[in-house]
């Protein structure tokens, strides 16, 4: 698997335009290849979300392969000290087709930004974004999305400053991601004439047609294909047809919801706790179990979870979503401790998630545009409710 996407042959090592290979900061920029995998994994594991509970993202065993769920094309930018070759910063962009204002466009995602504390500087950030801008010129996207943890105020201030040659970051509101205990006593809802079953390969065409028809009513809903299901390298890698629940009313699909286990590809783990929380972990776990909330696992333990994905419900019918949610959790509660789900703060379905005890993992959603994307950004229909696939973050 290479950074360039899904070709069967191995392409030549990618290069940046000559004028962006070495920045004014004295660091060397290049694109990652399979040969960088071990170093990328080691470096990415040092990136921890700040807070009392420190979470890290583990993309092992293959960093580049794990990006397949983010887009059909992806590039990982590496920054090394020119003198020593030591890896000191990373960032990546991914491209995939998605519905923007109801029409399929190439939508980008910017993620994986991590800079070693010892080298953080304005000039390094300027050079890094200049390199990303060069990649954008070679293969442009209409717009980019990115999420920044709500608690990470310093990063938000820098990225929204419009200084240092950075592209424009526009606030699209809060993305409400949360960890919900799968054993928290869900009550079986009234079905109101609905039936729910697992999808099969025979449902493929009808399922994708439903996702296209209803998904385009949201902003940024991915344009999935039948071949994305069940493959190890698609946008829905390792998501089998049987992982997808379909809600029917009079033999017509009215909602979908998938329980996506990505742990073969990538996973969250607990990097550690601040001292006071580490000391209180055991008594707090007793309390959280009584309240039906997820318990705090030991440090360095991988989280035991699945991701709620393909949240697509006709007319945002909360009853349909409630029935699908109950079915998904009941089906998986004996296999995992909790599930991760996320919806935009304006999504009418969000209260069905927030009604259950949860640990909030909120972030802010931004639309990002270089100069050639400013027109598309200004024309964006802000009344449409943004959709972000939690399993692709």
C-alpha cells in the first residue's frame, strides 16, 4: 500500500515540487512511502491528546494502509531535520468524493498534524503548509475538512489566525463525538411498523442508492460505492455487509446504521492519566459502572469499542434512528465494552445519542480552503447539516 491510493503496481517514490522540498526553517519535507512505516508508527504514538485522560491513536500495523478509510487518495507529509534526518513532524491530506450542496465533489480532509515539541515554530508551520499547498495544486480538492479537539485552544488560535501563510479555517460548529457504554440499559423502543435486519451482499445496490439519495441532503456525506464494503482497502475497510443494519417500512429502506470494528486497521488507546486521576481510577470505575458509564481502562490499554457509522435516516426520523441504535447496541454489547458515535451539534438525531450516559470527546469542525477554494467556501449552504463519518476521523 502506497501513499498515492489503490493501484496494483508499486509507483515510483513520490516527490514534492522542488521549491518545497527544503523549507526556510532548515527542515526537509517529503512524502511517506512504505519504507517509512515503522518510523511513522513510532512517531505517531507520541501524539497524545492533552487532558486528564490522555488518548493516543495507534495506526498499526500499517500507517499508510490505515488511511484508506479517510479517502481514495492520500498523502502523508514528513518533515525531518535536514542535518540528522530525524522525523519531527507529520501531516496528511486525503481526498474522497462527497456530497457538497447536494452534488458530488472531491472533498479533502486534513489530519495527522503532529509536531515534536522541541521544534515547534512559526517558520516550520509556514513551510509545512506551503508543502501541503503544493500538493493541493497538483491534485486539488473543492474544500477540506478538519477537526480540532475542543480543549485544544492553542491549536485553534494558531490555525484560525490567517497568519503564517495558512489557508482559511472557517468554523462549522461542534462535532459531538462521545463514548457510550454499550451495557447501559437501553430500553427497547416501540417499532411503529419498522423492521430491522442485517444487510447482505444482495442489498448492495439498494443500500448504496439509499445512501446517495438521503445522504446528499446532509453536507459532506461521502459518496460510497458498492465495492467499498467488505474490502480491506476501501472507504469502509473491514466493514462487512452483516455489520450494517437496515430499517424497513413496508419493504422500503428508511434508515441505515453500521457497527464498525476497525481494530485490525487502527485503534484508540489510553496513553495515561494525570496523577490525581490515576489514583482515583479504581473508585471512579465503581461509580461509573453504577451510573452506566464507560469505565477507565489501565494505561496503555487499547480501547474495546466499535464505531457507529453510516448514520443515514430518511427525514431525520428519530424513531427510526432509535430502533436502529437499540438493535446495534444489543447485537454488539456482549463483544465490546462501549461504542463511539458522533454527530454534528445541529443534527436532529443527536439527542438520541446524548440521552445515554457518555464521555464527551467533542471537537470543532472546520472547513479549510486555499485561495482557489474561497469561492466554493463562500457559496457553501450553511443551512445543510454537516455529516462527518466518525469512522474516517
